[in-house]
C-alpha cells in the first residue's frame, strides 16, 4: 500500500483543549496565548488573552510544533536537549522549535497523537500548568 491515513483533531477538539488552557490561565491570574496545531502541523486555532506579551503568539506556535515534531512535551524535550548537547543546538536553532515548558502533544485516550498545543505568555512553569490541563482535558474527552 502506498498511502496511509492520518488521524487528526477537529476544530471542536482544538477548542476543547484551548478552553481548558484559558480557563486554567484565568484561574491562575495569567495572560497567555494558546496555539493548537493538527497532526500535520497546520495551525487550527489561536487564542490570545488580553495583555499578553506580543512574542507569546510566535512562542506558542513554536512550542506546539516542537511538541508535535518530537512527540513529547517540550519540558521533557528541553531536558533531553540539555543531556545530548550534540542534538540540542542544531534543533533549537530552527525557527519552529522552542524547547521550553508549555508545549504538549494532544493524544486520544487510545494514545494516538492527533495534534499539539503550545502555551506562552507567562513564566514557563506557569505555561506548563495550562498546557498540561489542556492536554488532560483533550485526552479525557476522546
């Protein structure tokens, strides 16, 4: 067979994840940007809260793409790049790779990665609280 099917999230799924991230951010008193990409890395949804820093949009997209590309959360990816110095600098120099906390793959309850989400605008340790909440809400709903 010369083709394969790709399971990807829907706009409804992207909204569900983004809403969970925004709700968590609001509860924590944070201003963040949320970017959601589908399984092929195309941007599906962006939400920018009021008063978030301008660079947050670019960073949120880069975190989402990094999580999707490497199929892991960006905090773990950052740790990996710190351990393997031969890989880290060449990968993080690419414009769409941001290996700091706040990016999560979006997986179904069956474990299929169907997209990814990036959060930026707060401290990295705060971004990750929002991204983890979003990823958990998405998985629980599938």
